């Protein structure tokens, strides 16, 4: 087989069962690439262990941050917040040879290539609002009323930006510029879904507030996506939007994958290898 491109996300290796799954994760061929679309862990030490383990085995590992990597919690010796925390994680990845949203987009030249594999970090801006609410404030008030509030509100700090949505909008603008300059077809990799539709099946629809931004709704078309890889929802599946394949590739928490008939997710084929 020629090399293939795989994707997985939401490894959450703070759970020993999930750490064990990562410890046992191996490519089919030594030339395979692996996308890791965020929520590896909460501490930089755990992120380093997981990405380092995978980078030793796959020819290339491509990482986009999730919300959990950006949490600043009391039980972590790394107290960095917001942008500084993100920069710290980027430095760790670069030491491991793992591609980040701050690096040139790796060009996949295997089957179906050349394709630019673009890890993105665009966060969310509270624009996936519940029906009947018109502003972030109204939407948050509604969410607090239902009791469905993402922990990000307390531990994902936007410093030095005034708000998470300001950080999101700065990231959207910078990312749009880079993607516009990329002439190739793309595989877009983002922790959060780039379109809102996949959030419609959430058990708690209010949670969509912390799941993306309307500003990326046409990126899969504008930037010639061969596929979009994301996670965050912990609902692994394939959906199609405007003829583009979206792969939700999450492993998720042990309590979630234990009750799935198929068991824990393995890395999903994003671009299959060809028989040579
Ligand atoms: Fe997650
Ligand atoms: Fe997440």
C-alpha cells in the first residue's frame, strides 16, 4: 500500500484508558500521516507525551488545538493563559516535529495529492445561538437557564484579547489570509466544526454556542476542501455539506466510547492509500 492520511481527535489522555489507546496506536505503513484535531489533554506535559508518542510512529503528525489544551486549571504547574499558553504548545509541537497552525501547511503528495493539509485554530464566537436569541448575552442567559454551560467560560482565558470572540475574530482574519494564498486543494483541520449543521444533533443544543463561528460557513467551498476533519462534538461520523466530506473523528471520553457498538474510534481514513 502507498501511504494514507488518517485523522483522530479528542484523545483526552487524562483518562488512563485513553492513554492506553494512544500507547497502542500504530500506523499501517511507516509513511502514513496522522491528523490530531485537538483535545489531546489539559496539561502541556500530557500533550507532549501523546504527540511525541505518535510523532515517533507516523511520518507526519499535524495538530490543531482544542479547547481543552487551552484550559488553565489549578492542578497544572503551567499557569500560562490564552495566547501565551497556545504559543507554549506550538513550541512543544515544533520540538517534536509536529505541524501546527503556525507552520507552513504540509503538502500531501500521496494518493489524491497534492493537497495542503491545513491545521486551523479559529475558536468560536457565540454565533451558533439558540433559536429566539439575538445576541451573545441573550444566548448565554438562555444557556445558564438550562444549566448547559461549557467549562471554557471559567478556564479558557482569551488573554491578551478582551474576549474569546475577539480572539476568534483575529484568528479568522489571519487564517483567511493564509488560506487565500494557498492555491492547492485542501484538507481543512479544525477542532470545531466549520459549519453549524453537525451541531444540530447535540443532546443539549445550547452547547452549540461553544462549537464554532458562522464566519467559517463557506470555507470548505472557498478553499477547495477535499475533506474537513474536526472533533469537539464527541459524535464520530461522516456528513456531507455542499458535496464536501466532513469527518468528525473524535475518540471521546471512556464513558462515551464504552457504550458504542464499534468501541473506541481508531484513526479514520481521510485519504486512503492506493494499492501499489
Ligand atoms: Fe473533546
Ligand atoms: Fe473540545
